[in-house]
């Protein structure tokens, strides 16, 4: 994702090269579509709050990182509805990258241990997440370790999220 300064430079570059108003509109629209330059704060907070409530309903701590993790594992981005939730198996690194790309929230790579210990492990112990669902033989310290929502819980999570979103 570009910073606002990089985005402005690219926009100025387009303006310098092209003076046709219709062409400018097309270039600017394409640039905006390629780069998510803002994340609607109200939608972000709404989804975080809903995800925290879903976690509480499942008997889990309702931290902000936990909420974003749940959203990543069910692939509900800032502009998506809970009814669009789907099961996705992700590594810890993938979860952090997804949170940044979908919600504009940057967690440092050294957050992975906190994510594993404080969010993922309790969800695995509670039977909410599967550890390595498609490769159960991976050793615990393997870089391809990944997690996914239990298949049986996906519909319940969709219903809880939709109910909270009303």
C-alpha cells in the first residue's frame, strides 16, 4: 500500500503528463482502485466490535488482535458482510498481512508470538480453530504451520456476526 505522500506524487505525475480532463479522471480512478488509500474508520470499528462480540459468544477473550484474527480467518474485510464469511487456512504471518491489507492496521512481525500465545492457542484449545487442517503431520515449529476455523463453526460465526451487524 502506498503512503499518502507516494500517492500524491504519483497523482501529480499524472497531472503533469496529461491535460485531457476525461483521461485524467480515468487515470485517477484507476490509481485509486489499485491502491486502498483509506479504510473507513467507522466500518473498521464496527467489524472489530462485532468480532469481539462473536469471540465473547464463543467464550474467548475479546482483544482487538483477537477480533482482527477472527476476521482474517473467516475472510471478512472492511467492506464485506458476515454472510460472506468463508473458511481460510492461514499462517500467522498471513494473518498479520491480511489485517494490514484489509483494515490498514499494521502489526509488527514480532507480534506473531503474542498472536500465537494469546489468541491462537486458546482458540485451538477451545476447539474453535484447527491446527494444520490439511497437513496434520507438520511438526510444531514448521514454518508452514497454519490455522483454520472449524468447519462446523463457520455457519454459527456467520449467524452471530450477521445478528450483531443489524
